[in-house]
C-alpha cells in the first residue's frame, strides 16, 4: 500500500518512509501499472520539462525504490524494459 499523505510504503506490518521524488515516481508507476513508461516521460513528470535533471536521475530513484520494495518483501517489482523505460508489476505466487 502507498500512503501518499504520510509518504510511506506499507506491506503487512512493515512500513518504510519514502522521499518526495520517490513518492512521485512510484505514484506515476502505480497509476500506469503494467504499462511501460519511458525514462524521458518519467523525468518530465517528476522533475518538469524545464529541469536540468538528467535521465540518470530516474535510474537512481528507481534503484532507491527497488531496494525499499525488497526490504518490505512485497510482490511489487519495478521492471526495466530495455531501451524503453520501466513498468510496475505484481508478481504471482
């Protein structure tokens, strides 16, 4: 579960605080669950069109989110789609 108001990811009894950019990025991925979003679009949505942020920023924040999702032992995964971008998936048992 994503608690937008308090900036937390919750899975069972575990919860982890996430930063503003992580929260925004995860929200975009959740809204577009199972759809591939390219890095450029993610960067524009999170940092804005006029930002000096590079696409590398997206990769860094994806890495942060993946580590936190792993710590929560959730079935939610952020998959890289080579040469395109990322998508959020829920793994089956």
